[in-house]
C-alpha cells in the first residue's frame, strides 16, 4: 500500500511507552503503550509502515507511521441478535394480546 | 521548544488551562475546601434568557415532549392496582447534533468565538464531541476532538467509532487514543500547540447551557398537563446533565424530585486495557457517575460546574440488559428508535413509575440519536463477539463484564437504589482528604452542607466519624 503526496491517510504514533505511563494506570494498561491515530493529507509519498508527515483537516502537522490510505468507516449494525426479535413479540402480546390490534 | 515529557506537561497544566478557558478560577477560591460556586456560575455563565437566545440562534433546544402512553400502559400491567405514573420523554435527540449535549456546546463555542479563539478542542468519547463539532461548523471555528477509542489490539468500541464519524462529518479533526487517563496529556499538548479554546464539559457556561433543558421541561409540562412533574430522571455520568437540568427546574420554580440513573458497571476498571471492550456502555455508567458525584473536581477544569450531589434526591442504577431491553421497547411499542446510552434514565423511569400513583407524572429528560455502532444490535453483537454471554433472565443477576441479562418479563426491570447517606459521606471524606484534616472552617462546613444537600448536623456528625477513624 502506497500513498502519494496529497492522499488522505491515517498515521499511528506511540504517545507514551509502557515505561512512561502514568503511575495511576492499572497493571494491564501499564504493559502497553499509549497509542494515537490521526488522519490527514500525506505531505510526501510513503509506503505503509514508513514515517510520513501529514496535514490534518485543521491544518496541524503530525508525523507518524503510515497505516492506511483512504481510511473510511467499517462500523455497522453488527450480527443478527435473535433475542431482540423476541422482545417486540412479547411486549405486543402483553399489551395488545394475541393478534388483536387495539 | 518547551519540554514535552509527561511530567513537564502535567506540571504546566494550570498555566495551559488558564489560557485555554479564559477563567481565573483562583478568584472564587477560599484557600481550603470551600469556593464560591454561585459566584462562579454568575460571573462566568450566562443568564437563562441569554442562553435561550444563543441556543435558539443555532436551532438548539425547544425539543418535543412525548407522552409514552403504551409504555405507561405496560408499567401499569406490571404494577399493583392504582400504581403506574404517566411517563413522558423529552426528545433531546431532536437537537442539531442528536443529543442534549448541543446545549452545552452551543454556549461553549459561542463563548470561544466571543473571546476570539480560532478553534475549539474537547476531550470526549461521547455525544459532546459531535455537539462541539456541529457548533464549530455553524460558527466557522476549527475543531479537534480527542477520544479514548481503542484497546491495545486496535479494537474500538462501536459506539465511540460512530461518534468519531459524526465529528468528522461536521468537519472536525478526530484524534483517537488507546485506553488511559493520559489522554489528558495529549489534550494539553494540543491546547498548547494550537492555542484553541478548551470546550470543557465542566465550565460554568457549559453547565449553565443545560439549565434551558430543565426550564423548558417545566414550562412544557405545565402547558401539557397543568402541573410540574413529580419526578424527573436524569442519566448521570459527569454530573452536568443532572446539575444543569435541576438548576433549570429551580429557575422555573418547579420542585420536582430529581433522580439520577447510571448503568451499573461495578467491578470493571475504566482505565483497564483488557476490560475496555468488556463493557457495553461507554457513558452514563457508574464508572463515571460515582466518582464524579462523590468528588466533582476531577475533570479538565480546576473547579467543575457540574456538582450533581447538590441537586440529587435519589440515585439508582440499572443493568445493561435492562437499558438494552428498554431501548428495544421504545422502538417496538412507542415507535421511537433512539440510542441506548440515552435510555438509561428511561429504564430507571419505567421501574420508578411502577412505585408511583397513576395520577403522578415522571419525565425522562433526554434521548440521543442512534445509528450504525450506536444501537442496540451492534452493541449486543459486539458484546457477544467479546465473550459476553447474552441471555434472558433476571437482570438483578447480571455481572458486568461477564453477561448481559435481558429481563424475561418487563416486570423484572427494577432500578436499584444507592445509599445516599453513604454517597454524601463519601463526598465529605473526599473533601477532607484534600486538606488533610477534619478540623475545617465554618465556611467549609457550610459549603459541604450545600455540596451534599444535607444539614449542618449531618456534616458535623460525618466529620466526627472521620476524625475518630
């Protein structure tokens, strides 16, 4: 995956290494770094995994490792949850009873 | 170039904040526990009329109230004869950014523009991000939202991922981080770098922005049913929703009981990397609600304007399964599809309505928008993918992080009362810990009376107990 100069990309950074983490964080969190992801226009051509400077939508310059070119959204409505169908059926039964429509 | 180490940046915290908010909090301080809360609200906030104008100019507020007749009928089928209050819902999801947070953001962004800031920054994984981004778009300001979004395997909470999309839809820059309180460090660095305004959730103008909600609610209910609601239920996390709403109700002269409701997430650590995706609610839960109620001054400003214990008559928790069930119920029998987190207070209200008389009125004071990621199905699907068992049963047996129990029957929905005496004592204990002594001034004692909505006797008795320990 390659980004050309001017492509909309996402970069990744380590903000704090595990050793630099705040004293109050729980032990499991202390084992991992504090990471950051930001999107912006690549200021130079780069390959995935390479360091590149970006300009964010507000005009900030951020340098980080290129992780994605043309980032978009993948969140969805998830998988079918059969329990949900039962709720509506039960409520209509309690409120309106059988097939009758009030 | 200044020192960017964690310690150095945290050490510059007060200096950075003063520049980024434009409030010198020291003028309200007494030097010990007490500070002049009402003076702070008066001198740095806006009047109700000013706020209605500011919000009205960007289409915020004046949201409709629905009477949930089918839900009321359902509650009555699950109650003793003569019980089952009329349930009403204020549809705050109808605000421009899809939640009541638009009220807080409208004031904050207006204020930022008035002071001449070029942009605004907010640290939030919640609906407030979209609210600030939406207002910044309307006012032509730049906007950065800093979110805690992912665990260390880059798995994001679907609800938060959706909120990032919404912020970006309004032209904001979204900075996403992994779990941890050091988000504040990144936030400070960005404030320093940009010189933007800190559109904190907890400033006087932000909290005052919610007063219009409580005020409107009282006026609307008087027009609708000719009286004030007996009970108003507020979802409680950082405390701003409840504080602002209660202050607005007071300004309208309403003496409704104010009930706080949070999703019970006890046992889960909010800063834990491995537990981050074991929860199904990222706001409106006890992980924020309890600490912020028992000690409000833990936010991104020196003195929080959200002080919920001053206004709270009762505090209940509901299970995740109950809130998801009620979210589905709202869609299925009322034809209103809204986001789960905003329905925390709805689940509590359904339970409380069953205790109340038929001629009484209970109002749920918010809803939030719904969509991909931020919806009962993706949130339950995500939970199941993360090893959480989902089943029908008795929600009282739900164990956060292990299972989600949907009630087998709506009569099983039962809000659980938290011990208000314990909560009030906890705030006094936290205050005493700040100064390291129970031998405090008369002004401090009177301040704690206000903070806990109790009496001088109660505060003195608690101080005595603490000194004996």
